């Protein structure tokens, strides 16, 4: 197997990509049960958040997608450079 060298991209771009894939997978799995509207205590309005089950699923998918991007593509967040 070919060893892939690490490539670093800006953290916000890395997180946006991984989050988008994880969100799409979550929406495909939960359909209409993905989001719920909740009262926003800061602005006295409402906001849309994942349901509890969807949030747990999203967190798991986020970790899996991040690992795949790292291992298969060799792409990492530039935050890793600061560790």
C-alpha cells in the first residue's frame, strides 16, 4: 500500500467539509426526524438543532468521516500543526 503524505488545510475548511458530509448522512438516516425547533434563550426566538438521537448519530459519523479523510486522503486540519 502506498504511504500517503499528510496535507494540511485551514481548520475551518476541514471542519466544514467533514460536518457537511456527516450532516448529509444524518439527514439520510433520520429524514423528517433529523431536526427539532427549540426556544433560543439568548434572542427569545427559536433555533433548529439535531434531535438527541440525530446528534449522537452525527457525532459518530463526524468522527468516522474525519478518520477516513485523514487515512485515505492524507488530509488534516492545520490545527494539528499547533499540537
